[in-house]
């Protein structure tokens, strides 16, 4: 009874297959996914090596745990930029361990700029500012240098400022009045002007070496530095808030006000206390000493001014930000602290032309393999070979739709190794058809009708097909778990295409053969059908006679 039911209703399987195709296609249109994401080796991109900075007496800090933590944070930074198929891995051993960052596409330079800044994030009061280079005319002392109009940061087109996200508008504000500058603060400003004025005057932020950063600044001492764009010089006070004290930072758009982008950040308990103290102290000071610089790797990322004391632990950095500028600043604040400082090593640019050549070579190899499978199927199985062609074409369509959907949802990117995995899977898929067709021929040799042979042959072939594909899936899973780098792309593509093989064989190949069994051309065993019963039986008889004569 089960065999009859299965034979008479192949439409259910074809309907299920149609629903899968419709769901994949609808997902692509709804999400706006338009093309396959290509990896670094196919579309070009950037790779950079980060080498741990080992100072005298600091050798013990470069541990495997510290490197792994740094890899995790850097990976978060890269992923937060929306870069697909980026790769952040540790390589080497002991104190020679490095971090390799590979980023596909044109965003590589931006990622290197943001991710390569790896020292600890610090918040420092601005004591003095100036242009990128000392003016030719005699200049006043460092503490009297006027602040540049852009606050020394190109992250916004107008001067950014810190603000309380929920300012109190009642006549009696509960925010305590800011205390007057203390004697210690006044002395710090004076000392900074005296000790650092020569260094400040000599600093030229137009030179590349002045904008390389690299840290080296002491959190407890004031120092002189540039902003990351080389548009301004700064004299900064000691660090008062650290990046580890930032609990959360996000970019958002003001939907109730001007509609501009801003950065919202929250501090932990310790950060709330320290940030509240610095904002209460500087809010009443004149520019530029009412600014708090965000310093990463010894360079100023942004220097917002304080317009109100912020004691609640939540703040907004508001300015004329674009979406990318706000996102970049939020990422610096959120992922700014690493357990180690790193020096940027070799930076390589992978040519998109080379990637295109590799893609064409991979597609050519896959196409040749597919053509050979098709020719073999037509030569050996005659018209039955068209079922193989249709099944392979359907598998290729499902694979394409799936890769596009996965690229949009989980960032899956096709690499050269992934293409290799798909090519290997062509053989696995063709093997499934051969197993079924040969079982089908065996049943015909035993004298069964085509309809009966289709069902009995499927029952015998099904277990072999499942076991074969499960073995491939286990191999792909183990490779994906234990391998790193491009090998994981190969494993993922191999596993994905193996699953698609099972879907196609069960929901397309078997139902189509069931339907063809009712067609006279196949049912009567036309010589061109590939199921000629007379040739199959005669070939078996001849083989037996030859054995008997021997």
C-alpha cells in the first residue's frame, strides 16, 4: 500500500520543492539581496598583520589568553562595520604570535584605519589646541592657543559636543552646579603649558610620522599629540576615564529633532562617577578647556565640548555627523580597549583584477566538470540523462539562491575554496543519480515492470544515497569545526551542496522518474530511453554465457 501511495502522488514532493524555491526567491526580493558576496581572494581587498608591542619588562603580558581576547575584540570591531567574510585569526606561537586581519572589498582601507588603532581608549581633558603646525608669527603660550573651529576632528563637520540625553527643563534643575576649578587643576594646566609648550610648538601634524599613533602615552601624565586627520594639535591632561569603563555605545538618528546622527554611550558604575566628575569640572571653563578628547592609540579621535554636567552615566555626542561617521565613532568607543598594544605590520592590497581572474578560473573548472558529467549521462543513460541534467540545473539554482540569502542574513561570502567545495559536490550529486539509475536497471534485469522497478530500485538506492551524503556531511562538519581560514569556506560549501543534493534527489529526481514511468517512451523501453529492457537483459545473459564457457 505504501508503494502505491508513493507512486501515485509524486506531486506532493514537487509541490514541496516549488515552495522551497518560492520561499528563497521571496526572501531575496523582500530583503533586497541582489548578488553573491565574494571573498577577499575573488573581489580583492586588504590584509594587515598586527604585531604585539613588547616593552621592557612586559614580556609576560603577551599570553595566549591576551591574544585570543584581542582577536575577539577586533573581530567584533570588524563585524560591527558590516564587512562580510572578514577574517581575524591569530597565527604563530608564544611571543611571536600575530593577528592577521583580512577584509574583502573596497572597505579594507577604512577597516585598517579603524581596527589598526589598537591601544587603550582614554578620555582626557583638552588643555590647549592649535593648528596642524606652528604659525610663522610668534605665538602665545600653549595654554593660550585658540581652539580650531572643528575641534580638531574631521569625524563631524561642526564641533561635536557632549550632552545629557535627557536634559532637565524644569525651572529648578536638579543637576548640581559645577564647582570652580580647583588649585590642583589650575596648577596642572600651568605645568602643562610650561613643560609641553616647546614640544607643542615643534609638533607638525602634517607629517605622516606625527599621525602614526602607536600609543606610548602615560595615562597619568599630560602629553602633546595630533588628531587622526592631522588638522590640529592638542595638549591633553591625564586620562580620567578609560575605554573599559564604557558599557555601551551606539549610533542613532535624532527622529524628534534635526534628524541628524549622534552617538549614545553609557558608562559602567566607575565610569559614571569619573565621567560625571570631569564634566562637572570642565563645563564652566572656557574653550578649549571645556572639551574632553577621546584618545585612541595616542591620537585624538574626537574632542567634543561639554555643554552640561553629565552625572547619570549616559551621554550623547552630537554634531553634524553622517551615518558612517557616527558608526565609526561608536565602534571606537565600544570596542576601543584591548589587553595589549599592537604595532601595525605588513599591509597588503589584493588586486580585484587578480580576484576576477581567480573567479573565472574557478567557474571554468566547475563548468568543465559539469559538462563532462552531462556528456557521460547522455552517452550512457540516453534520454534518462536529461533527468540528471535537470537535477543538476535545479541544484545549481537552489545553491545560488541559498548563497545570496545566506550572504544577506549571516554574511556568508563565496571564496575560491568555496567554489572548490561546490565543484567536489557536483561529483557527489552525480553519484546519487548513478546509484539510483543502476538500481533501477537492476530491477529491470530481474524482470520487473518499469513502475515496479522505479519503486523497488528507489527503496534499495535510498539508503545508499543517504549514507553517502551523511558521510560527506560529517566530513564537512569536522573540517568546519577544526579548520581555520579558507578551509572552513570549503567545508561550508561542501556541506551546503550535499544538503541540496538530498533535497533535489528526494523532491525532484525520484518524483520525475515516477512520472516518466507512465510515459510510453520510457515504459516500453525505447532504445533511446536508456531503459531498453531487451538490451539490459541481453547484456546480462551474454555476461552469464561468457562465464559459463570459461
